[in-house]
């Protein structure tokens, strides 16, 4: 009988995503399913246990320990890494701490790391995170849950099968923070369209001004300025994606093909397939004859098989990647690519909406999100 190892996990940051998000009334449709928090996922997975947690906020730290029955609690995560030596580390702090915590965890011997988005504050930081994990042999997973949700995998298979013809364009909308929330949308753009090559965008509310050196403007309280925005993203595949990140209607994708579309939204599990077909050519001027399209069918596809909760699937993916040596489905490189599109949107907006090519050279261009 094959022996199965149990992995000891530690969490850095004892707040909402680490512990309490499961208590909220939230849009989970086509996004997530309980368990959503890192702690609940580790507690639910048969091969992981929560060994320790760290947070400088004593109230959060103690509440976490009581809720999840964790005795090893630390105010300094570095002390925790040195004493506990966890095999898996979750980084659930605010974004400006992600890079250093991830790097320290990799250097301390962690075999796998799950880092929340936004991945970092600059491409320089993202590259340092990836390099630290590569050098130590740690597997880095950036938590974009839709990569683990069956709706999006099934929709991509439908597109690859040609059910709506050739994919030509994507229209997507997302909650109103370009970096913190927008990387979810940009990650899905890449999931369906491939590698991005240029961006043209504008942030909302006129908050696109940058200080010298490329630092994004911050509020008087020192918190990040991360407004919503809108823009276009061009891909090597020829697909053009339009993003609108200032709505509170929920996450939606319209995948527009040459003969129909696929629609995924936050109000019903699964997706719709709109199929079109050509009618006979219209009679009239010779140069204006064409075969117009008509809507032939709208089919709704539910998730007939219960999807494994994406957070739990992410933990399982990380365990498998540790044991097989492969990269996680939502790897550091995948996370970096989505983050680069978001940064390019801010860079484009700062230049009045001018096109920014990807990859772009300024790895120190920095935007601090929450």
C-alpha cells in the first residue's frame, strides 16, 4: 500500500481570506464554493494540517488560534518559519508584503506556497518571488480560483471544439479595483485567449497620475490608490478583449466567436451557448449582398457534477505539484502574466491611454493594492 504523507501548513496573515471569509454572504456562483478560506481548505483536505499561524495583530492571531485549534501562534512570521519549518505556507497578507513573505518562506525550506493576489506590487518583486521558489525547489501557486472551477474548463473545451466558431473577442466585467480584483479577469482572458501583447486603458475617477519614478499615487493615509478602469487587451491569437472593471454587478465573461457566443456570469452556475447560423443572402445591390446571421439556439449548461471547491482544489493541486515536480495549474508564471496586464493598464492610463506593449521593460513600475 502506498504511503501518503501529511503536509504541515502555516498561514501568514490571520484575517479575512485566511480565516473568516466563509462567514460572509457572497457571490460564489461560477467562482468558489465552501470552503473558501485557506484555513478551512487545509482543515478539509485529508493530507494537510494547520501547524502554525502568524500575524502582528494580536486579536486576529488569537481569534484564528481559537477558531482553528492552532496553538503555535506568532507575531513575527520569520520566527514561525525558523521554528516550525512548515512544508506549505499560505501568504494572505496585503499585497505589499507578498513578495518578502514568499521569498522568506521559500528560503526557509517550504515545499509549496499559496500566495493571494495581487501577486506583488511590481514585476521586479514578482520575478524575485519566482526566482526564490525556483532556486529552493518550492512550488508557487497564485490563488486565481476560476482556474479550478469546472464552468471555465468546460467553456474552454466548448470553444476548442468549435461550438461557437473561432474565438474573436472577449468582453469581461469585474468588481471595481483594477489591480486587486482585475487580475482575476485578466487571468481568465489569458485562460481563453493565450498570451497578451498590448494594452490600452484608462482608470476611473482620474486617479491615473503617477509620481516620479513610476510610483502609483497613494492616499493621504498611506493606503494604495487602486481605482477601477476600462481598456482593451490584444493577444497573439488575434483575439481582442475588452475589460470593464468598475461595476458592482458581478463577474461576467462573453466569449464571442465567429458563429455564436458563450456567456458566463455571476447569477447562474454553468454557462450559456448562443449559436448563430447564416440565412440566405439578401437580394439587392451586388456589392452589398451578404448572408446575415440569425440566432438559432440558446443552450444553458449547468454543472451537473458538483465542482470541487476551488480553494480545496488549489491545495490539492499544490500537494500534487510538490510530489510530481510539475508546476501548479495557477503557477507563479501564470499569476505574473495576469499581473503584468493589470500593471500595463495603469501604465497606459498614466500616459493618456497610449498603447503599452507586453512584455514591458519597466520592471520597477509599482502599484500598491490592498
